[in-house]
C-alpha cells in the first residue's frame, strides 16, 4: 500500500514538473540553427579544404606514384612471367609486396595526419560558429538555440542559420 502511495505521489510530482516546464517553455524564445548548412556555406570551410590539400599534396603525390609503380610491376609480371625464370618472378613478387607494404603504411600515416589536421582546423571554425551563435542569441534575446536536426518542426522565422552564416563569413 505504501508503494502505491509513493508511486502516485511520484507520478503527481513528475507530471507537475512537466506542466511547469511546459508553461515555462511557452514564455521562452527559441531559435534553431542548421549547423551543416552553416559549415557548407561559410568561406572558411573552403579555405581550410584548400589549405589541407596544399599541406598534404606532396604525400598524396608520393602515394599516387607508389600506386602507379605497383600497377606497373604487376602488369610486367603478368606480361613477362612466361619469359622469366623462377628467381626473377620471386624477386618481382618481393618487390611488389614491399612496395604494397610501403603504400599501406604511408597511406595510413597520411590518413591519420590529415584527419588530425582536419579536426584541428574544423574545431577552430566550430569555435567561430559558436561565438556567432552566442552573439546572435544574446542580441536576439533567445533563451535557447537548438540544432535543427534535433527539432521535428520549427517555424521558418525561428531559424538563425542565415544570420550565423553572414556573421561568420565576415570574420
């Protein structure tokens, strides 16, 4: 019996809390922002992409050359294996295997370095976007700014995405 009263009391308190939070949300000013759209439209994103491509251009060129060399030696083996003795074929297989191992090692290292650098640069942009959102929210007296993905429906005038894009683009 005590458990029943506790359950009823707990349910009453919980529903009261929900009702009071619903009443409070009616008074709040809420905005939404489409973060992906912001990241896609601001010029800083393209600048970072170009910067990273330039930074890793030499390593990518080295990998591309290694890939061409591997293909060349594989084709050579296919084409000339009937003219080669076993030792030459084994040497060529070893050379291809060594090149492939080098290709994989360098590829993984490049991927990790590029990923780390991209995260660093993206975090800088995210900080700018957050700063712009905070500024717009303070100026517009918004109580809450929510990522548009988390919202099922919002009025078109609730979106501050264009304002954020404009503000970050000026930075």
